C-alpha cells in the first residue's frame, strides 16, 4: 500500500511538472517539495481559491516584495 502511494505521489509531481507552467517556477523558489505542499496546505486551510490556477498564480506573487509605501506625515 505504501509503495503504491509513493508511486502515485511521484506520478502527480511528474504530471504537474509537465502540464502546469507555474509549478516549475514554484519548485525553483522553494527548497523542497515538502515545503511547497506544506505551504499549499497552509494557504488552502485559510484562504479559498477559485481554482488550482488561481493558487499557482497567487503563490509566486507572495514571494515578490511589496512596493514601498510613501511616507506620510
């Protein structure tokens, strides 16, 4: 059973690398697959995304630094 789940996980990762344009970008920014899926788990527990694509677009944007706010006062 465990071997089947490992093979299934490998298949999912491979299909994502082939079919999703955003997944390889996230893999380059995050040190490991475990970290990537941990971040996905954390985001989806707090936020609701319309689709997988919406999540994959949101995640790289979160790595970009926010533009500096002009000082007031």
